[in-house]
C-alpha cells in the first residue's frame, strides 16, 4: 500500500484544519475575555509572542519525531498523531508493535491502536473538566493563600518528577549523566539571564530567557555527547 | 425559559462541542483508511497492542487530573486535543503565566493559559506543515548524527531552565519532592535499568504532585511558609499600598 497516498494527506490536512480552527476560536475568545476583564492588551500581545517563541524548539523536536516515524508509517499518519492529540513517546511505543508496515491491514491496525490509546485523553476532560474547575474555585474561595500554594505545589510536583527523570540513567556511567549536564547547563543559562535582567533592567530578556536557555542546553548536548560517548 | 449562561458555562459548552467534533475527526482516520484501502484490523496485532493501550489509558487519567487544574478550562479542552502536554503545552502555559505575573486558577491565569496553549498549538502545526512540505530537504538535516543529541535532550533542557525559576522562588516547597524524586529515579536506574525512567515518569508526575500537595499543606498549617516567594511579594505590595 502507499503510506504516502495523496488522499491520506488530504484527510490529515482536513483534520488538522479543524483542530487549528478550535485553537483560533479559543485564542480569539480568550483574548477578548482578557480585554473585557481589564487586562492590558500589551500583556496579551506579549503572551502571544512569548508562547510563539517558546514553541519553536520543541516543535522542531516534534518534527524530528515525524521524520523518524515516517520511515515506517509514511508521513501523513505521524503528521496527524504528532500535530494533534498524540505524544512522541506513545506514538513511538504504539508503532513499535510491528517491525515493518507494508500491507494495509497492518497500517490501519497501527493507526487504530494509536487512536484507541488516546481515547481517554480525548473524552475524559470533556466529562470532568467542569468538575475539576469548580473544585479549584472551591479550594480558592475557602482559603485564598492555600489555593495559591496548592497551584504552586502542583507545578513543583511536576517539576520535581522531571528533575528526578533527568537522573534516570545514571547507572550507565558518565553517559547517563549527559541529561544531568544538559539540565544544569540550561539552569545556569537561565540563572545568568536572571542576573543580567537584574543588572541591566532590560525587560525584554524575560521574553526570551526560557527558550534561549533551553536552546543553549540542547546545543551543549552536542559537545557533551561527543566528549563522553 | 432558557437558563442564563455565564462565560464559564459557555467555556465548558464550547469546549465540549469542539472536543467532540475534533475527537470524531481524529477517531475517523483509521476507519477512513479501512474504507479507502479495503482493509481490516489485524486482531492478533490489536491483542499485542492492548498492553500499550491500557498503560496509556492509565497515563491519560492521571494526566487529566494533574494538568487540568494547572491549565484552566479552555486550556484543558484545547491542550488535551492538541497533545504534547508535558513536553510543550504545560511548560509553555506555566512560563507565560509566570511572565505575565498572573496566577493559575484565577480568571487572568485562565486567559493567559488559554492564549499560550492556542498560540503554541497553532505555531506547532505551522512548523510541522512547513516541515512536512519540505520533508525531503529536511530529513538529512533532522536525522543527522551531529544534531541528534540536541533533540534527544529537549526535556532536560526545558525542565532545567524551568526548575531554576520555580525552585528558587519556592525552595521550601521544592526541597522534599525534589529530594524524593532524585532518590526514586537514581535508585530506580540501578534497580530497573536505564529504560525504567521512561515508564516511571508517567507514574511519578502524579505521585510527585500528591506528595508535594500533602507536604505543602503540612508546612503551610505549621506556618513555615511565611517567607515563601509570593507571600513576600504580597507583603511588599500590601505595604506599598499602605504607604
């Protein structure tokens, strides 16, 4: 079968257009809401810029995932899965159930498994999104300080897990420390940006500090790997 | 008589409508392929994949309860459809809320979170469309051995930069969960091998969240968070206003 058939590109293009329409809908609606509740338009516009800049490096990494998966699955299926709903880790694992995809039955089965695996992610938020939001409002209305600390604790819980994750291969020797060195490099770059901001008072630094530090960390992974491996 | 719907009610209504429409489109793909190629499911392969499906159903439940409170209503409805949550949408929303000086869980936080996730989704789709259009040119570059380490290390690079901001501002809250996770992953790597971390991360995010919430509650009740970052800022702001 032709895994890169024009009709597959057409279907994926239509689905992605629908999801993009949803994103545009919520962007416009939220922007308008921000204006209605008195938020400064400058803050809203800056958020658009920051989110756009922040997204570039991770989006290129996702594109790399598409290129990798396209060897086995053609371009349209990985394009669909990684543009919407999916995650690189799941799609890679799900496609790993077969070594090669040559016949149509295998292709549709892999596409089916990828889709069914994410069905809870698609529908559960629709059923419980409202309850979770009401729950958060209740927590915050009971005790505002605790409500804010609760949110901070949520973030810190996630960040602490990824901090641990970085150390998840240290048993393999120096090679396993590459993610740790990248983590520390990126953290150092961010700290330098923070210091630079304090000293120079250049506010624009805040817009680019995180994406810049992330790219510095990623780029330094190249010499670290060549020195260590 | 029609019930008066406020902005929040409409957010949930629109979120659900869009969620159903987009989910139906996404689910339709394998079935349309069956029709186009006159193909059927290979049930042996489906059975092989059931373990993977079950694992990701559990991960999805956990992600919904962990990320939905952070992202707000609109952000949740959009973020879960566009995917790539932990490696892109959640960090992006957190960074934008931090930079805009708004707190998650407030109306302003909801607006910023929603805008950032929408923009991030649109930019991702544009970059990927562009990449797909010139994939033949890009493939040798993106698959080059020289660049591979950079793309392999995106999560450490992303969370390194984020950690320095959040830990420095909330070190009293961070100290226990960070120490716990370091121990879990380091011991896990020696006990279960290097591949274990990939499996563990899905489970340890909610575990980290629950432990951090419980620990924060305890130290909050004991009054140990008086000097914590935002409380200091709040106190300074109050004294500014009083002056």
